């Protein structure tokens, strides 16, 4: 049985963001905090995630440790 959770390390995040637009992701920060929500947009400096309470979170890319998402949600 294959695993459905996909992990994208910090060095590969920017190149993978285009395929994750409108997908629910977990953005894991360097300090261990995690933000969950749909990826709405991104730039070279930030990504914008909207959580389940409809709050926007602007996350600086250099502070990300990894992105985790469910491959079944695509």
C-alpha cells in the first residue's frame, strides 16, 4: 500500500508551488509551528494560505522547513 502524504523539503518548495494552488497543505515552519489551509497564491518571498476559518496567513518562504500534503487531495 502506498503512502499518500507527500513531503516537500525547503530547497524544493518554490519549484513545487504551482501544482499546489488550491490544494490543502500543511506549512511546517523552522520553529515547529504548522499552518494548515489552502494555498491561494505565492511569490518568491511569501506564500498565502487561507485556513478553515477563512483567515489568511502570509508565510515567508525562508522560514519554511517543509510542506506536507495529501496526494489524494489532488
